[in-house]
C-alpha cells in the first residue's frame, strides 16, 4: 500500500533507475492478453503450418532488426545491443525445435504451440533465484508477443496515439520494445511494478532521458488513470496528488538541476585542469562512428575507447577491411587533432558473431573472448588491424588490445600487427609507421607483469569493470552478490596504484576507461592514485570535467595516500564522497529530497 507522510501525501516507493522529475496525470496501462486460439490440424496441413511459423519468425526478425537500427541511430550501439538477446531467442534451436515437435506431434496450430513452449521457458526462468536471469523473462515475453502478433495478424505493443496530453505511464512491466516506443512528447516518465537496475527497460529509460521508477509493489492497484502525480526518478518515488509543499520542494530541486546544467554547459569548451594547474585530459567512450557528434557536443578531448565489436555483431559475416577503414577514418578525421584509441575486438562473453559461437562454456567471461579469440582467428584479426592501420594515416589513431593477461599475448598481437604493416607496404597503402599501441589492464595477472608490458607499450588503459570483477570474483549482474562489487575495495586501489607506479617508471601514460572514470565521487581518488587520463560515456564527460576543474591535485594525492592505508571499502567511499561533495556540491544537491 502507499505510505502516507507527515504532510498527508500518498507515496509509492520503488527502485530509482533513471533520474529526473516529472509531474502530470497517470496513464495506467494493462497489457492486453489476447486469447490464444487452438485448433487441430490434419496431417497434410502440418507442412503448411510449419511454413506459416517460419514466415512469422522471419517477419519478427526483420521487425527486430528495424527496431535495433532505429535504436542505434537514436541512442547508440550499446542500447541497440539490448535487442541481441531478442534475436538470440529467435535463433534458439532448443525452443524452436520444441515448438516444431508440438505442432508435428500434437497437430496443433503454431500460435498455440509457440505460446505453450515459450511460457514453459518463462515459468522456468521466473523461478530462478538469479535476478539477472529472471529479467531475461521480459526478453522472451517480448519476442513471443511479436511472433504471436504476426501469426494472429494483430498489432503489437503499447499504443499511446490516442492520448492528447503527456502522461506518466504506470504498468506491470515494460518490455524493451514497449520502452523504445515511448515518445517524449507523449510520455513524461514511467513506473512499473517489476524490474531492477539491470532491466533492459531501465537501461533504455536512462538513454531516453525519461525519469523512471521500477519495482513498485501494487502500483496498478494504488494508482488510477487521470490521477495527478509526481514522479521522482532520483529517489524512486511516485507521489499521488502531491501537496503544495511537495511541489514546492521539487520545484527547488528542478531549479538546482537547471543551474547544474547551465554550469555544465559552461565547462564543455574548457580544458580539464585542476585548481592547482594539473592537466587531466577527459575523453569519451564510443561504440560507432555516428557517436562523433556526441563526442564533440560533450567537450571530450578525443576518444579513449572505441568499442569496435559493435561493427561486428548482428550480422552473418564480419565487416570487411574497407567498411572498417571507413568507420575508423571517419572518427579520426572528425576529431583531429585529438586522439582516437581503437580497441581491437572484444567479442566473446555475451557478444558473438553468429558464425563464431563456440561450444557451450561454463563461464564465457573467463573463456574464448577478446584477444584470445582474435589470436586464434588471425585472418579476421588481420583484417581489423589493417583497417586500423590505414585509418592511422590521419595521424591521431592508436591501437589498444583488450584482456591482455600476460606478455606472450601482447607480443603475438604486435607481431601480427607488424605482418599487417608489411602487407600494406607491399600494397603501397599509407599508414602511420609509428602508431602507438597499448594494453588494457583488466586482469590481475596483467598488473603483476605490468613492468614487462610497459616495455612493449606506449600507454595503459585500466578497464575497471573487469578488473574489479576478476579480482573480487564478483558478477555485478548477479543481484545476490552485487553488493560485493566494490570499486573502493583496498585490493582494487592497490592494483591501480601498482599499475601507475610501474607506468610512471617506464614513462607510460595511464588512463581509466571503465565505469569508475564516469563516477564523480571516484575521480579525485583515481587522479590521486596516479591516473593521467579519464574516458567515460559522452553524457557524463561534462560532469567529470566540472569536478576536475574544482579540485586540487594535492587534495587528490592526500586522499589516495590515506585510502591506500585503509582496510574498509565503505570508509574509503565515504571519504571520497565527502571530498567530491565539498568540491562540487551542485553535482549532488540535485538528488537530495526527503519524503
């Protein structure tokens, strides 16, 4: 039930997944569950029914690819990658073969068979304790609804075309397909009864810039269509019929947010320099060539991480040398003279080409991925290396190898690079003979042999996401142990310090391109530990630059010297928060409100 605060406001509480504040009328949406027909087939009709199923699967795949393309154009490749899971459902031979068996053996129509099998899968996943796997039920539900819509000849998804004024949508859940349909001219934000921080709807909401709260129990029962409400995506609240006092307090919060946005616009064209004059280049992470506009708009000083795997996924064959060259050159040309660091393929884990799917692995994130995959696929890897080398003729391109665990991998990659250089020389194709190469430091073993790596590298880039995951043995997508994923764990700080100390002696620059580089609270700590550059998602870059320009490097070094002696991750994080808040209170005050 809704809680009632001291002012008499009815407040529903959930999980804040996308920041922002929205005020308006509620639109409560109940997903229409059409009755699935069932009829028996004559034996001679079975082949035609199987063909009808195949046509629906093909139509669904085409529809999903169209949605994915639109999402990639509007939001970016990472968000578009959410629909990889949907496409994989359509290629799941276990599920599809079972559907075919039901049609063939029971002689029933395709709608009934697909609905029956898919719901058996969803019921099984719903009982799994792992929150991440339970969230994948939404993906199967989404695909199932699409296939059934094609089979039954009816419309699919959330339709808001009849609305005249913008609303806050309240639903039991929203699939990724529902979420990408949300038009900001019609939707102010949304609330769902189920979901988590890792749900695809939450990720898409953040990309769309829509305030969102998920995991609100009984939201459909408590909220009524037409009710005026206030949605707080910072603190995870839905206030029904808010009082004047609440509206006033949130009005203040919105004004602080506007002030912050004005301050951030002021620093976009300013360099990253601390108050005591230390230069800190702040770069951007991108997934595709189209992201260059976002890099320019956010004031980044180049690209610290170009995730090239997004050129490869969701296609039957990898991009050829010319296609890759054009993509890399486009970014390099657009951002001159700023650097563009191209990370070689990080396929594997949860991202595979359809023709490169390996045998089932117990733990794919510890398996055949990244540099391991590339070194075992030298022809494919050489195509990418030649494309990057050709783009390096622009003068600002660098190469970075992912998931380096030791010296042998780095040497093998560089040897193949030299072979590719010889091939281009023979073809008379220009490239930068002195192109810089670097290694990602994201495996503890790489830290321990960083001295050997530094002698063969021009730069290091610390991938904190994997470094934390592999060092602490924590899958951060697993809700049961996500609390153990601690960026300020003393072991992580020591690994970073070990890396920067080795790099300092070797004259190698160190950047951080993981999520730690996008968290304002952790920026002073990283700089104090000896990190030279930061690379984060374009929307975060202005906040990082704003904070860097408001701290002193001497304070950051004092913080790091103190933190490296501590034993508690929580204590370290608290001290980091205190320093960041003192330096840039406006970054944090926009989230403060109590009900």
